[in-house]
C-alpha cells in the first residue's frame, strides 16, 4: 500500500534495502493481515518481494494488489533463508535495515546466517516515520472502527445492570461490534467494576456488578486492519458522591486534553494539560498513574507518545488517544478516552459515544 513512501525513507536513512517481518508492517505494505510469519524484502529502489508459504499463497495472490510487490511461494523442503540468499545476489547494496523494535533474536540470527555479506542495521524509525501520520484512507478506516464501537457503547445503559458479570457485559459489547462489522476486537475488552475500577487495565472477569458501582469500559473495534480506542465510565444507579466527583473531573480533564491536541504541541504539553487540571483539584500523579495517551492505527499503541516523555510536536494526520484517569484505592477509578485526529484547526474527534456526567 505504501511502498513508495517507505522507500523514500530508506534513501533518507542511507539504506540499500529493508527486511520486514513484523506483521503490522506487513499489513501496512500489503493491506493484508497474515497469521503466519511473513518476510518482505525490498531495495531502496525497485520492486519488493513477498516470501510466503503455500498456506497463505492463494490469499496473498487474491488480496495483495500492489503492482510493485511480487509474491513468491516458498515450497518445502526449500527454506525462506535459501530463497533470500538467491534473491539477494541480484540486488545492489550491502546495507540493509530491519525493525529492531520487533525482530526477535531468532529472526536476527536467521538473517545473519542467510546473508553473511550484508550489513544489518537496526532501524525501526523507517516504519515509525512511515506510519506516524495517517492519510485520508487510513483515517477513514479508523473512523469506521470508532463508529462500530460507538454503536456498542450506546447500548450500555440497557444492559449494564446489577447482577451481570463483567464478562457478560464484555461479551455483549463484543457481539455488537462483530455484528456491526468489526473484524476483531482492537484489544482485550476492559470492564472494571466496583473495587476493580481502580485497576487501569482491569480486563473483564466473572465479578458481578453491584448497585452503586463505578464501571470503566475500555474497548475498540477493527476495520480494514485499523483500530480505534474508546473508554467511558458509568455509574450503576446513583453512586456515591466521591464516585460522581471523580467521573466528572476526568470528563472535564479529558476535554482539556483534546483541546490541547494541536499541530505544534508536544505530547508532553498535551499530557500536562490533563495532568495539571487534575493535580490542581487534588489528584496528582499518585492517582493519575499512566500517560495521557498514545498513537493508534494498525496497532493499538503506536507513536507518538502523549506523555511526559512525548517530546515530538504534533503533525497533521497523527491519530492519538486522550485518556486521563483517576484511580483511588478503596474508592474506585474512572477514565474517559477519545480517539482524535490532529489537523489544522480543532482536533477531529472520531469517537462519538456520549460522555456521561453524574
């Protein structure tokens, strides 16, 4: 899909070629998610080659439409390493990059043994740079994923009742998303209720929801290989005064974060907009224990970082989450999250599920 863009970056980084084995980068280049281990290699100029097993060859032949990607079936007993050795002989250049963020020791050893005369350079920045700003087609896929999750969130008040388990709620939500067209959940659905609501990553369990519980629901759908990420916090019944307070404060802090997500602002500055608002109201880092957000796209967590470590300024087309939270042991926790697009003017909020005040 984006081979030309990536090859331009290879030339910027003075690389003669690149090996791709990370499934997310394979999807980015081909538009197809493969369950098996795939290798794509391509020079800084010219055609790419997708090395694939007979298991996925038919699917690749039908679904990979980039005219610059050749598909080569590797039939046992021949090994991928042997095919690579044959192909690399006809390629100019000795300095080839690979993704040192995801390549395993086994994969690296495989490349070293297969290509003893090639200098391997760890350069994950190639695909970080390629993927960090989304084009209109990518943003539309994320928008569709967000709309699918929205359709499930709208139904929450109808089935979030005392006596239901967190797993039952998660299953209901995932069923709705699947029925509305989600390819798969973007990540394990979080339904954290009552005393578990102060666990930021409280994946659903068999705990039964009780009247007065805070319930944090964090979920996402996938469309065209791209994901969206949404969190809303609910109170079952009236709830306590402290529960209502933290939910409403987090909702307000999240608005400050969204408004700060402007071109030129750093991830650190966006994080500070949320963090300062909560700290001024008595909820410092002891209660806001994670970053304000992250990039999202093919992977649920991508660059840029929206945190105190986020030095990179925002650029048009970055898709990020804004998700401040408060977590009070013994009382409960709350988080509100939207997926937004950084653009000229106000940020575009892709996730439309209602944010409820109590």
